[in-house]
C-alpha cells in the first residue's frame, strides 16, 4: 500500500443569514476578518503581503493569491498552508460560506515545531467553532 503523501484539506461550510455583499465585507476586509478570526493587515489585493497576528504564536506572514469579489478570496499562510474563502449567494438572501484550509503534509512540521498531523487535528476543531459560531455572530453584529 502506498503511503499517504498529503493530509485532507480542512473544509467547513455554513449557511449565513446575510446577503453575499455583507458576508464579503466580513471575510475580505481587514476589519471584517479581525471581527471573527484574528487581527491582521489584510488587503484584498492579489500579491499583497500581510500579517495575521496569531497571539502567543506571534505574527504569521501571508500573501494574497486570489481575489474574485464577492465569490472567492485566497491567501498563502505561513510556509505551507493555503486558505480559501468561497461565497455562494442563495435564493433566500442567505449566503453559503466555505472555508478551505489546504497544504497539509504528514512529513512537515510548522514554523513552531509541531507536526502537521497534530496541528491539523487542533485546527479542524478550531475552524469548526470559528466558522460555525464566531463568523455568524460577527455578521449578526455588523451594521
């Protein structure tokens, strides 16, 4: 049997009770992202290098790789990971939001010395709360 060379991406989907334009502001602006995830210097410009302020882990370098308003934004995070936010307008004025966290490799360790398989498990649980509780709560607070 061939060894697995990659770990599956993390994928979280939530239906938000908000129009796609409002969700876009929450997931594709610096202020929006800070409201539900973490402080940052993000700008929705391809090639823009920015920082995620990850608390006790310090600042994480990132680079915007894709901006397709109001449907998709993607960025590289640290040395190995890629984050994509996908938005889809639904008929009832709601928006389906999908987070994809890829770049997992069982043979790699993070900048902080943790093996990818361990971190992936922790982050899978973290994303579950962030996407399904923190993001909807933030959108509910937005004007």
